[in-house]
C-alpha cells in the first residue's frame, strides 16, 4: 500500500505525514540493527499518532507514508542525493549501497505522491498541514534544540506568520523555519501545495513531547486550535 488514507469530511483541510512509518518491507535488508528503526532516523516519532488524532478531531482527511525514511525518504525530490540514504545521523545504511533507484521510485515514491495528487484533484483543500517531528538533539553534532514546535515554509508565508505568532502567543517556544529551514527541506509542500497556490505549512513537534498518549493528546488539542485559527483567517480574507 503506497499510503495510509484516512477519510474525513474535510472542512477545507488536508493533513499529510510523510514520515509516519518505520516499516521496512520483508524483501528489503538495510543491513542495520533492528533497534535503529525505533529512532528518529527511521520515523518521525509521534507524528503519525498526532496526525491521526488531529484528523479525528477535525474530521479532516489525512494521507500518511507507509515506508521508513531509511528505505526511501518520501519527503525528498526524486533527484535528491539523500532520497535513498547511505547514512543518517552517523549510522551507515549499507543495504542501500546498490539499490535500483528507478525501481524504488516506482515502488514507493511515485505511488505515494500520486495518491496526494489524486486527492487534491478530487477535493482541493483550502490549506494543507504537514505533520513532522524532530529529535531534541542530533547524535552527530549540533546543540540542544530548545523549540517545542517549529513552523517550516518556503516562499508562501500565508499561514506561516500567523501560525508562528499564534503558537508564541500560547507561550510555546516556536521556531520560525527552525530547527531547519523549509526553504531547503520542503519537497512535499513545494510540489503539492505551493506549486498549486494552496496555503500550507509543515509543523515540526519536538519528539520528546509526543512519545506517549498524553503528549500526543496535548498536541492534538493545540494543533486543532491552531487549525481553527488558520481556517478562520483564510475565511476572513476570502470574505
């Protein structure tokens, strides 16, 4: 299955979660220790649970990736050098050394993005929210990441500025294109949102905050309020 699809009445919102799964198909041997699949290098920890919870609260459709980013990173352009990673945060992925790139694109990347394209063509949303998580500290270099949440975006700031302001207004340490920039890492939204003129943001939650059910629920509550705020903003602009 190229993607997990959750149906919803919509209310103008489409949710995406590229790194929802740490699944490695049985016929693929990455050549790594099994415990690495539980780390941030394999999956956006907590992001899938937040996406599913947010979908339920908003009654919004969601599309989630179904393969680990260590097999193929769905949130990369087809020609990106790290589409099929040979290493991640200091961990070698030897099984990817001789992969047939075209075959992996056909098997994983193309069907996932075709699913998103088909959904948007059938029911164009007013906005797209992409849910991710980030590790509090990389193993290989870099300091502690103090933000609890980051808003990532490229050129379109329609939702980004209001989202950052709203989150900071709730007293949440919020990164503006932090802990990394959406101007560099925004492949899915560049393709499916910005290229079509659909307002969008990527929401990055620090993964230590969403590792358990209580944390997930807290962030579902926060993001459902944020989504309502952004939906009202768009409605007021259209009026």
